[in-house]
């Protein structure tokens, strides 16, 4: 069932729509003018707005302009007996979901409302998902090393400078990359992540740059690569140190010319992508060993961000532990648990070889195996499979 507002200055149309939509179990409110409709919208929420174009006083296009500004997620369906292609195109460009001509076709109207509802659900689900992602992807802590990272993100994010993030596995390199993207001018664009270590060397060029149909045996159709998918946004090349030399050469060209060539194609594709890379390897050593291109290193490393290990920021462990307790309890439906100060002190004694990722796993293990309050004894007993390894 949808909550629908109808704005139309013809009483017969308003009442007919109300009867039809209420018969279909929808809840309907009516407004006889644009001004009245905007007043109703200011104190009530609706799933769909049916808006007539030709009205005395404020017409539908003026109402649409205000609705798009004030309620950007409100799906609006324009209705008119004087519609033209130009008017319909203009309404869609302004932000309307659809345009229906009078006399209204009942089946089309109901299908449009159903599709509009589906779109609204997707928007709501996407917002919820983005909130969860944002909550999962935060830099938690107040230690001096972390404050330096946050300050650097604040300076770097608004620019289009390429960033190379270094650090051990589990330190949060991906979180740093996402924070740079979310605080940049490209935040509304895509964030495309590529794990270079997980893609076989013979497939990585197709994965990054795409391919044409027939380019190789299994290329049954044309495919966009990650660079093209990230157009207008950010591409995150994780574990860049594991990329093959041939793929490195093509990435270098993409960075130099802002162009890519799909596998099997003879034409270039222009791209507008910010590149953030990360590695757990010492790239200077990899260059000496001939496994990484020095020119690519300098192209990628305009800004270098070394991410500290958890052992270098043990003062953040209490905040991280509390964060993971809240997050895991919420995600798994557990009742909220607490952790004692002694337990937190015990966590700070551990040698965290797996860094923050390991800490999260330990907190989840403790929540499953312990009572409502996690004690120091619980940490000593369960924190490490081998009985606890301390520094």
C-alpha cells in the first residue's frame, strides 16, 4: 500500500483518482492547487506524488521544481491533458519519475505507481546500506598516528591527487581509501575496488580495461573494465604490488593519458578517474628486484600515506573494542555486552600481528563465548587460539 498525494485543480480528476487508488488499497490525500499541495507535503510524508501540469496560479512545473529541491527522494509522476514531448522531456530532466497523458490509462497508472514504489524501496535500501558501509568504514581512535592520518585525509581528499597507501594487512588501508573518496568532490561517483592479488595475471588486463566481444575464447560479449566503471569516481587498486608488469605498463598509460584500450579493441576510451592504490609490500624493494615499475611508483605516489599498525596505536584499542562490540551486537542481533577496564588493558598487551582485522575477530569471539560482561580472564582465555600471545 502506498501513501499518495494527488495535486490537480480539477475536482472530477481528483475524486476519480482517489476512488481508483483507494479501491487498490492505497491511502490518498488530495490538493486542489500547487500551494495547497506544498503545504500538505511540509507536514506529511508520501510515497508517490501525482502532479497535474496545467493549474491556475502555481503550475505543475513550478511545483515540481520546489519538490525536487525540498524533497529530492520524492517520486513525482506528472499528469497532463495538454502534454507534448518537449514538456515530458523537460519534466523528466527536472527530476520527475514519469509523465502520463490524460485521459489516464488505468493499467498504466497502476503499473507506474508500482514501479515508483519499487524505486522508492531501492532508494531507502541503498541509504540504509550506505549508512552501514559508512559505519563499518571509519577510522576509530584518537592516537597521534591516527590524528596524522585524518589530517592528511582532510588535506588530500578535496584534490584529485593520486594516493599510495602503505601498511600491513589488516591495518585499514581500504578504510583510508574510502574516506578519501567520501570526502572528495567525487563522493557521489562510484568507488570501484580491485584486489590485484586476487585476479589471475592472464585476466587482470580484461578486468581493469574491459574487452571486446571475441577478444579471447570466453569473451562472448563486450565488457566494461573497472577503470570505465569508475568513470567520474575513484578506482582503488588494492595490493598493487602484486600486479603483473604488463598490466603495470597499461595502468601507467592510463594515468599518463587518461585513456584506456579494451582488450581486442583498436580505439581508445577516455576516462575521468581518480586512482588510489595500496600495498603491503615495500615497493622500493620490489623496484630493485625488477618486479615493479619505478615510473608507475612515482605516478601513483603523489601522496604517500603510511598506515600504522595496531601495535603502534594501542591507546586506540579501547575505542576500537567498544566500536566493534556495538557493531557486532547490532549486526547479529545480540543483546549489548560490556567489557571491563581490566579486559581492555589485557587486550592492549597482545601482539596484534593481524592488526585491526584480528582485533575485530577477537571481539566477535569474546561476544560469542562470554557472558554479558567480558572480563580480563575471558581475554586471557579466548583472545588467541594459542592461549594468548603478549608483547
